[in-house]
C-alpha cells in the first residue's frame, strides 16, 4: 500500500505537458498557418475569377436564349442587361425569363473576384456584331475587368 502511494506521488508531477511546451507548439503552429495561408491567397482569387467567368458565361447564354426566342428584341453593342430589359418593355415577362434562364436575380452580386467584386448581374454588357450577340463583359470605371466570348472555344 505504501509502495502504491509512493508510485502515485512520483507520477503526479509528470502528467501532461508543461505550459512552456504548449506555448512553443502553439507558436510553431501559428507560424506554419501564416506561411501556408499567404501562399493560398493568390489561388483563392484565381478560383473566384474562374467562377465569375462561368457566371458571366451563364448570363451571356441567358441573353442569347432570350434573343433567339424573341425576334422583336432590340439591343445594341455595349447595352447592359438592365438596358435591354427596360428598352424592350413591350415583351412580356422578359425580366422573369432572364432570371429563369440565368438562375440569378438582376440585383444579385455573384461576382467575387477582386476585379469584379461589386458588380451586379444587371451590369453585364453585351458585345454585338451585325445584330449577333458575340460575347459579354463587365466594366468597372470604363475598364473591362472580365470578358467571355460567345463561341465557347
């Protein structure tokens, strides 16, 4: 019995890690997280830009579909989605059809990359050549920040 008590007393001070050991491990982990995190940031924006391009392509497809279904639809090079809808108010359910085909509301802000961060679906502009919708793009302060072509090649 006495031997068991002495064994317990000897083991009592040796359980777990000391505070210094824990602090060192946490500091090492924080350094590793900081180093790895800074390496991942460029990949995150590249991923967001890719997603934005896909969203822009979806909006382009929606506009092309609506143009194919409505022979009376009028549009010009550089028109944004909002302008196309408001200039063609005689076509019923145009906004509803667009939102159905694109899967987005006009006021949604699905663009998350640095370049297109605050732009909305209604800001998407179309490129038109000879009355054919060739592509779509987003502008910010007069500068094209994102662009897709209708040929999909």
